[in-house]
């Protein structure tokens, strides 16, 4: 590909304003820059202000739109419904302003890559006659479930199980996205997820943060209904692609970092002796669940490093942190990909957000899967039964929580049991396949080249 021709193209990347959405888009933006494009990632004014972001991160430019809450983001509003309405109104208006701002420069926007949680971003792109590419931040299997609902191929509420969807394993109720299983529990979220395909037929490209060998049946099946290009994993390149070694993190943290504390603490621990725990940037545990988890960890008796966001920390018993000694470390936020590559980490107890899941697989870390909501139950099903890279905790349905003895059992299985040995072998195999996918000539690398060359020709 001729860099000179490609560099004329300027793509604007518009993620949902949350860490699990900004990260994969930022990494994809870096990759597009490495292929000769100019890339600008859009964050909300609130995020840019509160995190004191500059005008670029490495080779990727940053710019802003409004989510309607420039002085205080989503967590301060009570209703997600209202948040989405304001995000759509303010986001559409300010995205249009942004595109017009660039029209007056030597680098106008040619293509908007948008997360389908924000279908209005595609409408704005099309009003300006631009190319539009949907970028799914969840696995193909999950996206295809929403496609089936949007197109009324699967009707809600689910009337019988297991649910059979072409290209996917049979799914029991507990394996379905929470908004599909219980659409009335968070109606605004359910509506947002199902509506991802409401205008997707107008998108010129459909990009998914997965890789072909991970989900061949789902990708082949979904490809019959839309132009799918698998482009993942969007894990910082230094870990996967030896051609690009300039990034070892995503570069935009929406929470203050506590990175050196974690790496110093880990460096004093033996190989594969630590359980790393994180529930991502969004979900929280109930007080009861927190207590069960603490007991499960204590009983399993391994070292542990737990990311508990500042807003969640009050759920810990009062003197817990002080009494931890050297057995455990609690930090409010760290650089997860760096932690996952640390040799001291033996397993990852995760909520199975898609980024955490694909990061653990790419970096060869066995998982204890503890899904909470959204796409996480599907991801956990695939982790345990299809890719065989972890073990999934069983919920006590009566109490609605995972009890301490189950947590202890799963951690022990993965850290010291026969199951753990098998899982470690499997996850290392998937890590090699992830590297293969993004390296020169791999499926994701070829798809990105195809995407870029089509943009250039259009
Ligand atoms: O201390 C930490 C903890 C996490 N991370 C990063 O934060 C991201 C978290 O993403 P993810 O694991 O996907 O979790 P969520 O933040 O919960 O992501 C939301 O968005 C995802 C993509 O749509 C969905 O799969 C999830 O269910 C949804 O909750 C990952 O890249 C992690 O590497 C850090 O950098 N430091």
C-alpha cells in the first residue's frame, strides 16, 4: 500500500464514552495510523477535562464532542434513559460541528468509525456524505444475538431453552446477555444494545474486535447478512505485533492510575502465585457478594491483587485494607495489560467484559469467569465451554450471589488443579493464534489492509 495515497484519508473514531469502549477504538486508531491513515479519536468534553487529556496520544489525535454532561458525566445522573437522550442530542449536534470544523482545514474527515451503541453517529456521517464503519466492541457471537433480535429472528421474552442461533453454541438462559434474559430490568440498556443494528445496513463496513479463528462459525454466519471484517484483538501492539513496538498501554485512562504500586508489589511475588481480580470500569458488586469474594480469596490462600474502583471501595469492611499485610494489594486502577503480562499473575478473576476477556486470551492468562451482566454471560460461556480457557463460577440462584466456597473452589482449580494445567495449555494456544491474526498476513491484518485500501479507492 502506498502511504502517500492513504495518508490523505482522515478517519474519526467515535466510541461510547466509557473505558471499555475507548480502549479498543484507541488501539484500532493506532493501527490505522501505522497503515498510513490520519486518525482522530473523539472523547466527551467531560472525559477530556477531568482526565486533563491533551490533543493527542502517541500518533492518534484527540478531539471532543459533548455527551450533554460537560461538567459531570453519566455516573452523576440517575437515569440511563435520560443520559442516552442527552448523549444523542448533544452528541449529534457537536459531532456535526466537529466534522464542519475539519471541513475548513486541509484534513477534512473522510470516514466516521462509530460504535453502534451510538447509531446516530452514522446518521450524522451520512448527512455529510461520509463513509461510515460500525465498530463492535463485543464478540461476534454477542453482536449476532442482537442482530437476531433486531430482525425479529429471536423474539423476547425467551420462551424455551436452550436457544439455538446459527453459528453459535446452544445457549441456556444463564448464557444469554442479561438484557436479553431480563429485558425489563434495564430497559434503556436493552434498547440501546438491540438498536445497534437499526441503521447498520447504511454502514459501509462492519468491523468487529475479534479474530477469525476465535469465532469462525459466528463470523461466517453473520457475514451472510453484513460485510463483517474481524480486526482484533485490539490489544496494545507491543504484546502481539512485533512490527509495532511503540505502545504498551492504551494511553487513555479514565481513572487515576496506581500503576507503580501494582508492579512493585507483583515483582516481589513468585511466578504464577497471584490471583488478579478486576470487574472492569463500570460494574459493581453488592455488599454481600463483596464479602463472599473476600472470604473465598482468604480461604484459597493465594496472593491477590484486586482493582477496586474508588467509588466501590466503601463496600470493603472498614479495617480490611490495613489488615491485609502482604497477602493482598488493593489498587483503584492500574494498567491491566501490564499486570496480565507479569509472570507473578497465575489467573485472572474477571467479570468477562470483552476487553478483559480478549486481553487475557491474547496474553495467555487463565480465567475464573464471574460474569455480572450485559454481554458478560455469553463471553463466560465461550471462555469455559468453547475456548476452554477458564472456569465459570456457579451462582447460588436462591441468594443471587456466588458463595465463598464456590469462589475458593474455582480459584484452586485454576491455580493448582489438573483443570488449571489444561486451561493454561489452551490459553497459550489462543494467545499464539491472536498473535498470528494481527501479525503480517494474519486474518485481522489482512482485513485491516482491505478496509484501508477500500477507503482509499472509494
Ligand atoms: O485497573 C484496570 C482495570 C481495567 N482496565 C482496562 O479497562 C478495560 C475494561 O474493559 P472491559 O473488560 O471490556 O470491561 P468494562 O469496562 O466493564 O466494559 C464495558 O464494555 C465492554 C465492551 O463493550 C463490554 O464487553 C462490558 O461488558 C462492559 O461492561 C480493559 O481494556 C482493561 O484493560 C485497566 O486498564 N485498568
